C-alpha cells in the first residue's frame, strides 16, 4: 500500500487555501497513493487508524493499545520539537502501532511516515507531501 502524508502550509488548510490543499491530495493520488493522510482526515481506506491532535498525541490514556495505525497531528512550534516528535513516533511504532504518520505544518517541517521503528519518509520545512510504500495489512 502506498501512503502519502500531506504537510500543508497553515494558509492551505484555511477556507481560502482549499484549492491548493485539494491539489496536493490529487498529486498524491497521481503518484500512486492508496491512502492520503491530511491534518483534517484521510482519503482512502486505512482500517483502524487512530488520529490524535495537539497534546493528546502525548497522553498515554488516549493512545489505544492494539491500534495498527496512529496519525499524530501535534502542531510542533519549532524544528527541535518536530524532531522530538519523530523520535517519539519511532518508539510508538515499535511498541503501540506498526505505522505512525506524523503531520506537521510545512512552515516547521517534520512530517514523517514511520513503520516498525524505521523512518520511511520525512519532510523538511517547505515540503508539501511525502510518500512511502508500506505492507498491508499494517503489521
């Protein structure tokens, strides 16, 4: 299964940037993505995906055991924070869910696709989308 993560600019998520946001999703599908994770949801089927926002990403009570896929939208405020979130996602992918998608705003960077402790794709500041192939069903 090919997975994409959209890392939009803050302006692209607002109503005025909707066209640019949908263009990123269309480009990901054109690149062969079966599932596209965005800050607002996913396009395509990824059964059992659990999505967490903000501080809930770090609350052990809200992180379910047995989930195969976690989608974290922590909204890091700096590059240092986004790097720490990726390290955290690596740990989660080894202990809680096999696949972890991290979605950050493009101004900061740090979106990632992590599978079983390995970073398959990582976005820098200014990048808009990343794509990686993962096994299905997710281990």
